């Protein structure tokens, strides 16, 4: 009996040990690591900007504070969103920050200390361009991380003796080294497939994305709409960089310049274009377009939308392309409808059927939502069966009518006749792009936004009511640019600015 009892005790101890090890392994599993990673703009290819942070409840959000122990410095001005990568099993993550000096910095996400830095070439001076408002001009569009290849992909605008050149790089996440087969010179790659790309007049501001082993890069023009530029999407195979595909607007102009760049829904790429020039018939400007992975052109109404007054928008520089299209799924759990929301510099929201965009004049609903141009990247979350969309703007339907209202949250209702209305407005001075955090995907929604080029403070609002859940911190950030957004990880919020990165803990 004694032997049996001892044997049973050993078996029990062994079982407890196995369970404990199993739980520990589960806590460090790749899936858990993936939940903490921010691999692309606004956290996902659909650009919804919705981050699940289990510990960040409404109550916890009130205690948010600047992390005084975090000291992160970078070289150059920053327009791109930082990314976060934590290898499976690692206790510490890595921040990736790209700057206009064509530097990519890998920083310890806990301390801010440098892990590695890679310089990709001399950036382009403003004097080398016909127009523009960023100088020097280097890496502007937010890069993308592809974990399977262990690389971060980006576009760098590089000054050469022959003029500016757009080059696409793949850098190893391990040490920043350039991966085999890269960089890809965009002008040369498109010339090889019989297409002409003007590297001087094209600018790359929208975020890059990856879908099924292909890197997709959007292009537009420079501030001032000078020169011979078009809206472009260039696709490059991650596994054979010499394999390329491309789509461009038929008319001059029509740039894809929204900070969110390309949105992905299913196997479709969605882009929004700006104003075109010298055309009296519609040629891809002021539009939302669906592109297949091979980037072939479709003329079917289901694959594009343009407002019926697209020509007037062209003439008044009232781009539909100020934001990336936002895929939405609204309705009850048993009756969901796939929608698409486009927001323009004309202050209007255009609600579309995601499966049938409707062609010129198509669409489900149009509503004036802002009294000034909309130029940012929205964030999407759900309250009940309704989808909510947060964006900076001067709300046209704010109930309070206060002049300080600088944040608009729209409610999208599905059904036979989908509708768009204003849910609430928040007081904000600045032009940052918001994100949303929830504690489990639905509970405790908080809308976070920085008052970039305004009060330069961090703001937080309850997603359901608009109540200011975080009074603006006394801490004022410096070096923020309009459109700047932030990211959320399991224990911090991060904001990148010229020369540095800020961290907020909770």
C-alpha cells in the first residue's frame, strides 16, 4: 500500500508538472505572440485600427501615464506608423520605426534601447522635386512585416545622380540586413514589363500591405499635384522579386495617397483615388476601386464606385482619396452585411455595398458628416449590432455644436436600407488618426487619438458614449505630424514623432 500511495503521489506530481508546463507553453505560444504583434498599418490589412488589449478596461484607461523609463531615439522625421514584433517565446518585443532620413530603427519595446539600425541611402531634397511639403523625403508610407519570411518591407525614396528613385526593400527582422533579391527599383521593374513610371513625380505615402505572398505598394503624387503622376498599385512577389504586376489610373493624377493606403477584404484589394486632370470622361479618379491580386483592370460596375459629381470634385480638388476605404460588416449575427465606407475631402461619407460598389453614381447612402475636408485614417469598432467609425473632423451633425468638436464617430446601420448617422462628437484640437482598443474584441471600447499639430496631447474617449475617459495629459509631445496615428500592445501605447518614440503605460 505504501508503494502504491507513493507511486500515485509521483504520478499526481508528474501530472501537475505537465499541466503547469503546458500552461506556460500556452502562455508563450506563437498565437499569443501574434496577438501582441502590430505587423501593418492600423494593426490589420482591413485598416480598422481595432486593437484587443485584455488588460485595458475603461477603469484601467484612466490611469494611463507616460512611461518615464522608456527612452527611444531615432534619426530623422517620422510620418510612418511604428510596427511591433515579438518573436514567439520572447518576453520582449521590438519596435520598428522608419524615418524620412531613410533609416530603419529596431528598438527594444520595453526600454527603447537600439537593437539595430539600417541606413538605406540618401533621402531626396525638396529642391530635387517640382513640388512637395516633406524635406528630406525618404520613407513615408508605413512598412509591413511578413512573419513567414522574417522581414519588414518598405519603399524608400533615394537621391541618385540621375534623380530620385523609388526602391522597395526587404530587411531581415533579425539584424536589418537586406534580404537576397532586394531592393527592387520600381522604375526598372515596370520598364521590364512595358510600363513607364516617373519616379521623380510619384510619391509613396500610403501604407504597404501583403496578401498571399505578394507585396502591394500604392503611389500618388506630391503635395501640389505637380508633374506626370498617376495613382499606382505595384505588386512584387516576396518569393521572386523579379515577378511584378501593376495597375495605374488611366488619367493623369488620381493619386492613392491616404495614409492607410490599401485595404484588404477577403481576396480583394481596395483603394481610393484623388482628383484627375485633363479629362471630361471618368478615368479612375475620385473613386473606390476593387483590385484582384493580379491587379488586372475591371470595367464592371461592381468593381468601382465614383460619385456622380466626380468632375466637380476634380475641379475643386475635393478628393475622395483622402482616406482609405473601410470594409464594414454590420447587422445581427445571423444577418451580416458586407459594406464599404468611403470618406472624402468634400466632407461626405459614402456607404457602399462591398460586393457591388455600384459604378458611377452608385452606392447605398450619402451623408455630409464633416464641415471640413476629411484627410485621415478612420478606426472601426462595434457597439451592439452597429458599426462605429471614428475620424477627426468638424462634425456637421454634432448635437452640441461646440466649435471644439474635432472628433466624429459615425454609426452605420445595416438592413434593407443601410444608414449613416453621427453617434457622438469629441472635443479635440489636432489632426491625428484614431485607433480603438477593446478588452476582448467588444467590451470597453476606447477611442484614442493624438492632437497632432494641435494640442499635441493624447486623448481617450469611451467608444459607446463619447465621454472623455482620459482627461488630456499635461504631457505635450513634440514633432508630431498630421495624420500621425498610434499603436497598442499588451501593456503600452506608442506614438512615433520626429527623432523619438513616446510610450504610455497602464
